[in-house]
C-alpha cells in the first residue's frame, strides 16, 4: 500500500497508510477501532479498493487484476463465517475447487495444516486452513487472537503475513511470535 486511504459517504475511514512486505515478512499493525482494522485488512487482501493511493499485491493491482490477486492472497476474517459443510473434507473440497486445486493433495495438506494448528479453535482454524490451502504469497489476518500467533506463524512459512489489531498489546504479542519455527507442510 502506498498512501492508501478509504472513504465512504464522505467519511475517511482509513487515513493514508503505507505498508510494504516481501516474502516471509511479518507486519502487525494497530488501528483505532475495529472498523478501521477490518477495512485495512480488506484493502490489504485486495477485496476493498483504496479511495486514494495505490495497492499492489505482488505485481498486481487489485483494481485491474482482481483474479490474479485472489490467486495469491489468503484472507482470514475476524468473524468466522458459518459454513454449511457437514465435514472438514467437504469444506476442503469446496476450497480446493475455489483455488483450482486437486482434491487429494489439498485434503492431505489441509489435514497437516489443521494438525499444526493444534489448540486453535476450529472457528478460526478452518478459515485459516482454507486461506493457506494454495500456498498464498500473502496471508492477511483481520484481528487474530495473539494466543494463536505461534501456530499461525508456524504454518505461514514463506508467506508474507499482515495482521490488523485494535490493541497495541495484541499486535506486539503477535509480532513477537514471528520468529517461531515453521512446520513443513
């Protein structure tokens, strides 16, 4: 993001923000409130377009190349979205089809990811597994719990990780976990 802002109905929700990440980099940022943090996470994932400034994810501009951006970003919202899948395998089948991945290797990777997320509540673990299924270049987390940071960083491997927070302490705890050993997946 380069001086990226977001406004709606004449109200500026995100003031100019510049963030730059490279492969494997970690950034945890604190924002004034949940609306600002959520909006920045959506901008970082290329889901919400900046009102002013520029956003590039990899070499792609989400305004012009949204499909390419979706292929390299894994996004995990703060609120888990309830899904209608009877089993974890059915959920992974759905996510694999979204990413254009083969079923069996996807299910095997998802199972390893879920095992590495031991202790993470399934309401957060499932969306995280879905986001990590296709080895995204960028993982965007909207207000993740700092208690899960070691497990998240262990599965992030070479993905750049950007997280938004409303508590400076949560952001610090999350950022401090970035040096944990990664899990081969």
